[in-house]
C-alpha cells in the first residue's frame, strides 16, 4: 500500500513553507514538492519590510527557510508538478516529472505566473482553439494539426498525451532537452507574435516570418490555468479563487500566497499558508472521522 500523506504542499515559497510548518506542528504527515526555490532563491532582492528583520537578502531568507524546514523534519523534494488527479475516497494523486504521491489534501502555493503569453489577447479563444489541458481537450483534436506552446516539463507532459492523438504537432519551444520525438512532431523555435482568428476560432499561429495553420494551440506555460481547468478549480484572470478558509472550489484543495491574488507580499503569503493549515487540519479531522 503506497504511503498517503495528510497534505502535499506544492511550492516552497513563503506560503507553502508556512503551511507545511503549521501542519507539522499539528502533527500531520506533510511533504513539500517544488520546482525550485522560487523568486526568493533566484533573485538578489533586498527585503526591508519583514517583521523583526532589518534589510535581509532574499537568498539569505530562503536559506534560513530551508534550514528551518530541515530542523522541523519536513521533507521536501525539488520536483516539478506536472499533473494532479482525483482518485476515490477523497484521495489525490500528485504527479511530478519523476514520481507520484498520494495525499488526502493539497495546498497550492505555486506563486504567480508572471509570464502569461502576451499573444493570448482574447480570452474568448479559450475553448475555441486555445486549450490549457491536453488530457481534457486533446481528444477533440484526433487526427488534426495542433500546436503546443511552452518550455517547461509541462510542455513535455502535454506532448506525451497529444503525440498519440493528433496527426501533426508543432512544438513551439526553446526547450533543448527533447529527444526521441515521434515523426509527427516538428519543433518550431520561433517566438509566437500573434494569433489569427477566423469565424471566432483560432486559425493560425503567426511568428515573425511564418504562419502556421492549426486546429488548436495548447498552452503548457500557464500552470494555474492548466491545472485548475482540469480539476475544475475556479479561477479568475489567472488568480485561484478561494473562500475565507483558503479552500478552493474543490474540496481538499487549498491555496494561498501570490497565486490567490494581491497583496503580492511575503508576509501575506505566509499568513495565507498559516490560515490554510488551520483549515486543512479541520478538514482532515472531519474526513478521518468519516
Ligand atoms: C522583483 C520582486 C521583488 C519583491 N520584493 C518583495 C519585498 O521587498 N517584500 C515582500 O514582502 N515581497 C516582495 N516580493 C513578492 C514576494 O516575493 C512574493 O509575494 C512571495 O514570494 C510569494 O510567495 P508564494 O509562496 O506565494 O510564492 P513564491 O515565493 O513565488 O513560490 C512559488 C513556489 O512554487 C513553485 N512552483 C511553481 N510552479 C511549480 C510547479 N509546476 N511544480 C512545483 N513547484 C512549482 C516555485 O518553484 C516556488 O517554490 C517581490 C517579488 C518580486 C518579483
């Protein structure tokens, strides 16, 4: 029987780490999975608005967080989330590029996607030739020509689904780590500058020098939309909607920090993580009793 965590926390930023810290204090089996250390570990920011701390570099703050998680015995792995599934009995399966984990609840602390593709100017195209989810919509494009846009592991994951469905795939990517591609996949290493629309449907992708006619473009670069679309979590303009308990519209899935909207601040993200942990603790009590 595979291990079932009480909560898998996605993201090791201030919201995720704080949520995990509180859950650990509530004696819950918690695991953090994160693509990387996020903005704080990557940028040399100087922070001067945190309680009790005068000017601190974001990298020092992040290192201190890692030390703290280790002291508390909270396991964390650097793995990129590529899919989530709902199983029976209120259990979720969390799928990364290298592993699968089972959990009773999930906290999404994925931060904000600051790179929404600029060429998606018209949201009406979503569902009309623009999709965020290969496993949801791929089947509608059986034997058609489709495009996939994205550089991340998620793009590879979407490709693995779509390569067996579509007849031709144009992969708009800068990812160099791609091998064993099927014959129906063509890599287009050209930035997309625009989309051509015909009768309300996507007709073609325009790059600087070319036009590629296709039936659907799958965006694998906008994680919130992809996941939330698939699981039915409500979002609004790329912001995950939560109630005052930090619960998303899907029972057992909570969210906090930048991915649920302003203010985009560390202290607010940490506060969201703490509030979610209290709610998750209550949820687990209720669920374990059933
Ligand atoms: C330039 C800049 C300066 C800033 N300065 C300040 C400041 O001075 N003071 C302040 O309070 N705030 C500042 N902020 C904002 C602050 O950094 C954020 O509000 C805070 O980091 C949000 O925390 P979070 O936990 O929501 O997300 P993040 O810290 O963004 O963490 C998100 C986590 O999710 C992970 N993740 C994302 N996608 C996946 C995936 N597919 N699979 C697995 N893991 C994934 C990332 O690896 C990361 O660990 C600044 C931000 C920027 C960009």
